């Protein structure tokens, strides 16, 4: 049957209506999709920032001396981003005077300082509120040094001799302990305060021995200059096996920044691991921070790091671990030698983070 004109118009009208509905449905779907996209976009923007996007929190640390091999773990942690991964921005500073570090951290001028275990205990004895949070070098670097082939072979040979030391009563007490432990009367040794002139005083034979020189620094320099030294380890002659270098915070700092300091310790553990695994690269990083007033000798620093690494190793404990018995033995020795003005509780002097 052939459709009439009216039936054709009716069909066209229906088709037109369907087309309009289809177009409206398409626009509606597009509109809903756009709204959904905007909603999702808003949801993404509303999510909290990731750790990498958060602002880094600042910490400052004062070195014990100018940058050298023992500080490689700090610069490696900084260079490799271990501090940043912990959300930290660390400002590493060099002291104007070697005795400044403890005073500055106690006063809140810096957050952390590198110092020495006996000095921390003596500071606590003077009611200076500082506390060690990590042991960096676990054994003495400061040895009694005498010329190789000279008349002094052991501490008892120092009777009647001249011993140069660097103005620190602790070093004088170490010499006396070593001589007594070796079987002689220590009162018969002549202690000469040579200040910072340890190397020239022994190199020119002004003194027969020095106390205050480090086996990873003065001994190496003297050997390079043609003055080989025999080093006598104080721990073999009655001096406790103390931590040469420790990381120190203030009591106030520990109360207010425990979380940040814990993150700092975590980062330097990674830094030390890097130094152990990549000593040459770590030294290259160190030399990027060489202080122009105290230039570094690559040969000396390379040998220094080889000496330091086993002395910084905590064995089955994490880097920085501190043993309570170490603090107590050093405390007792200081008291015996009248280097502590007040009796202290050693548990107040350190904490493992």
C-alpha cells in the first residue's frame, strides 16, 4: 500500500522528535560527564599533599671542627637526599672555636652539636642541660704519641720526660692514668701546655710525647712530614674505652623536637651506610664542602676514613647506638680523677633514638 502525503508528514514529524530527543540526551550526557570530571578534579585537589610536597623542617648542627673525613656521613646524607626524605633541611655549620659546640646547643642557638662523651658528662656535672643522642666514633682517637725509635716505649718511660698537651685537663688526667697503670708514679712527669701546637712541639723535639693528637689526623700528618709516631692506646692503660665523638642535643630540644631528631638519626644511619659502601664517592662529597681556611689533603683524608670506619661500626647494633655501661665507666673514671664537679645520673646524659 502506498503511503499518503499526510502519513509521510506524520512519520517525518515523529523522526524529527526522536532526533531532538537524541540530541538532548547527548547534551545531557556530556553535561553529566563534565560535572563528574570537575567533581573528581576537586576530589584530587582536596587530597592532602604528599611528603615530597610538604615544606621541609629545618635543623641545624654545629661540627666539632672544620669539615673532615669523620663528617662524611653528614655530607653524604645531605647530598643523597636522606635528610630530605625524612622531611628535613639540615644546616651544617663550622664552629669558630672547637669548644663552642656544647655551649651553643645548650643555649638553643643550634639544634645539634658534635662533641665528646667525657665533655658531655662534665657539662652535666655543671648543670648544663645537654644529652647525647648517638655515638659517632665509638673508641678513642686521642692516643699518647711518641717518636718511633725514641726512648719512650710505654707510658712508664715518661718519668722525667716532657709531655705536651692541648690545654685540656682531661688529657692531663689520661696521661697520669696511663703512667700509673703502667706501674710508675705519674707525679714525676712534666706536663707542658702547648695549646694547638702539638705537631710542631713533637716534630722539633720540644717535648718527648704529646697527648691530644688524633690517630686519624696528627699522627698521619706527622708521618707525612717525616716524623713517624708510635701511638699508645689509652684504653690499654686504664682509661675507659670512651666514645670519642657523640651527637648532642639539649634537654629542651629533645622535649620539643623528638620526632625531628629521630628522623635526623635515621638519615645519618643511611649516610654512614653510604660512606661504608662508597668511601671514595663519600670523600668526593666531603671535598665539595672543604673550608678554605682549613684545606684538606686527599691522601690524609683517605687514610683517615680507613681508620675511622671500623671505629664507627656498632657491629650488631644500629649506627649511633650507645651502651649504658660505657657511660657509667667513663663517669666513674671522671669522678676518680676529680673531673666532675657534681655526681650525676648517667641515664640523664644520653638517650638512644
